[in-house]
């Protein structure tokens, strides 16, 4: 905002000086374009995925010549709301953020809109009914990720008629990935009554959370066949609990997770995980392109879905050397 006002004033002064001295046509003596200032509110640093996402955004802003004001909310919505209000006060050109939970954003997003500061959602969505509160949402299709995990499980047990007991480590309560990954997974396995989710609780996307909840699951249930963890980090924490209980992960309890960060891929290659659904954190370059377009007032797609795949144990062994994160 400040950048635009300065540019208009300077441009006016330049035109005035040119006309006064009859400057020649080709003179491009316009004001030097200043950098775009982007205010970004990040969820926190709760997982390997988040760390890779932050690195991607910071590196891409530098490469794009965008001045990045970055705030880490330590997984607290009130910190993100404070950060967005601070970006408004600082009159940044564009605001982007990854909403830690889906609800409770309308008021602060309206404040940004009333101050003519465009907002881009990255990674996670909000449940605001008023889609004019943000310009676009770039991130994965989490329902599809949950479906892919369910489809692997159905295939894995296609020849079995026994009941399959599933423990589920959910992501952060109220977050889009936790809601949608559960929805996609249960939609697919719900078609066959042999699949039973016998335990389901949030581990808040952290290793510590995954370990703590899995320890409780193992105390309460002696018949867990499969663990579905909404991210690698909770699966890695659960690994410790499973091994601590004298069980062999990947065999006594099969494990399917989402993300495909390096430590998760190593566990998969080592046979401790059985399947990973990729969720790419490398949103930085696409985000910066969207920031430039939005700042220039150009039309952008309402939704930008990131491309991602899935990995078996063999595919993880082959892919590990090339992985960026
Ligand atoms: C997904 C992202 C999730 C990751 C977790 O896009 O929001 O949050 O799956 C991270 O690892 O904590």
C-alpha cells in the first residue's frame, strides 16, 4: 500500500519535471519499482513437513525479490490473528497464511479486506462462507490424501475376511488436514464392514503427541492391526511406542501415514512404515507467483491444487536419494 502511494507520488513528480523541461519521449525516468512486501503467518514448527514448508517459502521469497515478514504462531490461532493485524498495521502489500484451524477467521480477514490488503490461503483452508475474504487457496486435496490411504488398506487386506482393527492418530483438532484426511479415509474403508476404527485421537501432528497417544492405545487395545497416522511425525512417535511395547512396526502393526518427509521415507524404506501418501510442502515458488499476480491486480484461480503421489517401501528406497526434504 505504502509502496503504491509512494510510486504514484514519485511518478507524478517525474511527469511534472519531464513536462517542465520538455523531456524526450524515450526517457524512462519513472520511479524505481519498490519490492513487494508479503506478510506470512506460519502455523508453527510442529513437524518435518512444516519446517520444509517454511524453508520453501523463505527461499522462494528471496529468489523472487519479495520482502518477507514472517511470523511463527506456535500452533496458536490467537497468535496468527495478532500477526495478521500487525501486517495490516505495517501496511504490507499482500498477506498469506496457513490457518492452524478452519474456523474463526472472518473478523480479521474482513479487517484486511477493509484495508484493501489481499489475502492468500496456503496449505490449509478456512471455513468462511464469504470467499471474497481471500483471493486464492494453494494447497493439497486432503480428502484425496485420506482416500489414497484408505485405498491402500483395502488393497492390502483384499484377500482377508478377518476383522481389521485400526488405530487412528488424527492431526490438530479442527484443522483442515485432520478433518479431511479422516473424511477421505473413512469414506473408502466404510464400504467394507471388516474395517473397524477401534481407537482415534489427536496427536496434534507432533512426534511427542503420536508417541503419547499410541502408548495409551496399546495399553487399551491388544489387537491393533493397522495404524493410520495423519502425518509422518505422529507415525514416527508411534513407532517408538510400538517398539517399546515389544512389537514390530510394519509387521505386527502395519503403518500408513501422510506427508513423505525424509524421516518418514527412511522409516518406510526400512520396513517400519508400510505406505506413505505424499503431501508436498514445497509451496514457496507457486505462492510467490500468486503474490506477484495478486499485487498487480491480476485474476488468479480460486484454487491451486498441488501435485503429489504415494510411496511403497520399494518406491521409498528408490526416491530417498533425490528427496529435497
Ligand atoms: C498439510 C499440513 C500438515 C502436515 C503436517 O498440508 O498442514 O501440517 O501434514 C503439518 O505434517 O503439521
